[in-house]
C-alpha cells in the first residue's frame, strides 16, 4: 500500500471517530419534554380529522417525558390505526404504550385497562379469540366500574364469534340489569342477547327484542348501534320473510355509508347480493368488489405481523436482564468494536465504489455531450445547408460558402467549451432558420414573431431553443411529408408558447423517439420548459413548446 493510501485510510478513521463522538454527544443532550398543547390538539382533532390527530399524538410520543401522557398518546394512535383497518400497526402502538405504564401505580390503571381492551379488540379482529379473551380478563382486573360494561361486552362478542353462545349469554345477562339507566348500552345488550338466543335455537322468536333495541337506538341517534340492529334483523328474517330481510339490509347499507364504515358496508352488500333481485346483484357486486379491493390494499400496507411475538421476547429478555448483565456488557463491547471496524471497512469500500462510478459517469457525460454537439452542430448544420442548396432561389454561392466555412470552424471547436458567436440579431436568425426550410412544395408560415418577444429569454434558453426549432424543422423535412407548416409565437405573462402545426402524416402508431427528439425533449427540460404533443389530432402533427420567462 502506498503512502497516499495510508494517509487516506487514516483520514477515514479520524472522520469516522469524530462522527461517532459527535453522535454520542448529541445523545447526551436532553430531549424536550412533550407538550401538553400537542396532546390537546390531538384530542381536538380525534374523530374529526384523524390524520391530524395522529400527527399531534406522534409529536407527544416522539419526545417522551411524562410517561403516562406518552402512553395515552400511543393508545389514541392505536385506536386510529384500528379504525383505519391496520390491526398490526394498532398492536405495535399498544405495545409501545405498555412500555410507559406500570401496573404498580394506581394512576396508570385506567390507561392500562384501555390498552388491554384494545389489544383484545385487535386480536379478535385478527381471529385470535383466545388471546383476545385473555387480554379482556387482564383489562377487567384494572378497570373501573364505568368501563367494565364495555370490556364485558367485547369479551362476550369474542365468545359469540367462537360460537361459545352459553358463555356469551352469561356475560350479557350479568350486565343487562346494570345498563337500564343507559339506553344505548341497554339496547346493545338486548339486541345481542336476542341474536344469541336465536343462534342457539333457530325457532326462538327474537323479532320483538330486536325491534325494541332498534327503536331505542333510533330514538337515541345511535347510528353505529342502528347499523348492528339492521344487520341482526336482516339475518333473522332471511329465512322467514326475505322481503323484510332485504329492506333491513338496504337500511344497513344506508347507515354504513352515512357513518363511513366500509367494513359494515361490505357486510350489507353481502346480504343484498344474496337477497336482491337479479338486476340489482351486479350493482351490489361491483360496489362490493371496489370496497373489498380498497380494504385489502389498506391491510396489505399494514406491517409488523409478529409484533406480539417480539414483545414477548423483549419481556423475557427484560426479566433475565439482571442475571445476564455482565455477559451482555462484555458482548456489547465486542459487538461495538466489530461494528466500528466493519463500518470503517464498509465506508472505505463504498467510497471507492462511489468514486469509481463518479469517474465513469463523468467520462460518459462528456461523451454524450460531445455526441450531442456533433448532432446539433455538424449533422443538423449539414442537413440545413443541403436544404438551402436544394432550394436556393438566389444563386447565392458566396453566402453558401460562408455558411460552409462557419460550419467548418464550429466542427473544429466541437470539443471545446467555446461560446457560439454571431453578428445576426437573434430574432432575425430565428426567422432565417425557419424560412430556410421553405421549398416549392413546403410552405412555412411564421405567426406572432417579433424582436420584443425575446427580451425576457435568457441567452442559454435562446441557444437551446434555436437547436430545438432546428431539430423540429429537420424532422418535418425528413419524415412528415408536410406541405404547410405554421409556427406560432405567443408571449403570456409568465411564459412563451410556441405552437408548431403541420399537415403531414403525423406520428404513426408505435412510434419511438430517436436521438434527435430525445435531445429535443432534454433541451426543453434543461431550461425549465415543456414539450407537449397534441394526441387528439387525427392528421398531421401538432405540438407546443412552453418556456418560462425571466
């Protein structure tokens, strides 16, 4: 290894250690405490604009200070994620909340009860009913009297979904009499009891209780509960009176759309596809397919399927942390040392790969630049000169010789960055360029062009635009078979528009850009402009160049 390489390696090591020292120093700085204002903002948006609510709760969790406040923010985030159909993300947030809570503190019990209840709800949503029931039991141990009814109802629902109807009925009966002062809660339990009895015994006359619960929910404005009532009634009447079942399924669809609940809407559509007429089934199926695809897409974006497994592993490691402390510290130091060494090696390798690619890219860019100059100056210049010789009306031999000499000088300097010089005013050179493509069988019309048009165009933009117009005219001459060409210039407040139209053969199907048109598009983009092809024309070619004004 040479001395320069040794110096370079030492410099890399020094930079790496300085970066590590700076990062350690930044970690020692105190992070700001969570702002209660952010928490209150999150609560104010919750249920109305949940994306904003999630944003402010995330600000609270990003700056942990008050552990109980952070846990509550995580719980709100979990509920929002659950409502958005992301049970795995919900569980991830709930497990983060548990890290900031302590069951030994009575002040944490209410939040802990909410967290375990939500873990049960998300587990049931993932059809892990045994785990859900375990979480509900844990929540009941820590809950106060007012929240117990909600947890018990959720636990009974988990039993019901397992078809353990007796256990579910026992729970509902135990809380029915306690809920008589709360009409909404009473209606929910009454409807669930009637449904369970009917599920146990298909001959059970559940209609009266189901209708009573529905009326209570209507009177109380409980749209979410009313949605459940319509679902229960539709299922109950499905085999007895299909017309009634259809009516309640349709009512359920309306309520689900009103409360913006795609999951309930899917359930309503499922019933309508079974009960509806043949002509209506297609409409219901298309809506069902759209909703189902949307929900599946959202759920496919959910993550952390094994978050609970990871949590249990972390919990076990925490319990064994004291016994393994010394061994872990030794292993950590070894790992850190290897990480630093690996980091230096990786950084060095990446740097050399990057440097090599950069060098190759520079060479390639230079080749492309030279190729572009050859195309613009030599190829297009020669073609333009050929066109003039073919259709020269003045016999200007001297003029053609001068142009050939100028082209010769430009081709000699093609590898240098020398600026283009000309004594002809730019607006006149544009007119001359476009007019040079006129021929006995080609009429070129220039509309709206003036000297003042170019006052707010930069020299670079003028240069690039001249090459673009030349490329368009050469392509017209080579390929279009046009008899009439119109180039219209229009200056607006913020941009210059150049509209090109011809009556040629247009762009054939399956047309692919050649180098000329690719260069044209790249030139326009390089000066902040746009090249727009009008695909609505059936004959000829119509396009527009838009260029910003300074």
